[in-house]
C-alpha cells in the first residue's frame, strides 16, 4: 500500500490541479472551461478567489484528490464558513476516506482567527453517489435556500449599473 499526503496547492501546481479538475468534470459529465492560467490568475495572485489542496500518493506525487474552496461569511450563523466548489477523489481511491480527509484538511487550513461554523456546497441531482457521501457525513439540504447563479449578459448588465 502507499501513503497519501495532503498539502496546499501552490502556483507551480496549477497544471496538476487543472488536470485533476478536468477529471472531475469528465466524471460528472460537466464542461471544463478553466485552464491552468485561469487557476493561476484567480487562485495564486495577491487576492486569491479560492484555495486548493492536493492529495498525492507517497511516493510519486500522483494526484489522487483535490478540494477547491472559498471563504464565506454568514450573519445568520455568525461565523465564517467554507464554500466547497470542487471535491474530486480518483476512482481507485474512492471509499478510502480521502474525501472526508480533504474536507477536514480544508477546515484545518482556514485562518486560526476564524470561527468556522459551516461548510457549504452544491451537489448535482444526477450524482446520487456524491449525494450519498455528503449525507453520510451529515450534510443536509436547507429547504429555505435555493442555489442561484447570475452569469453572462445578465451579469454584464449588473456590472454596468451605476
């Protein structure tokens, strides 16, 4: 057997991170619009829009899992939280507990002066195995919340509002 280490992704990991996220997109039948350059621009500059962790096989450095997350704040919960935008574990590693380890590692990586009170994420309706995984961990659907997205021309119009 081999060990798996989890570490914070760095700018030099952008290609590895993007390759893993491409595999996630393939696994769930999603489009993958990001490039390694997009990840560098948005995740590794002076004001990162996200953070990422890599789970790698020891020895060898093969990426077996990734998590991409961003900080959020809730006045209702009076605490900071993490929004998990992407969580991927390789097929060979699924069922080993690596997904849970990545979620825990993201919580541990949050700044120590935060009171992290929740994790948030979206799961596709046509991905019952992912939903079952999150259910086992205790994630729950909040019937008072609806996931909404503003993009494209509607976003452009809002940006132009004085």
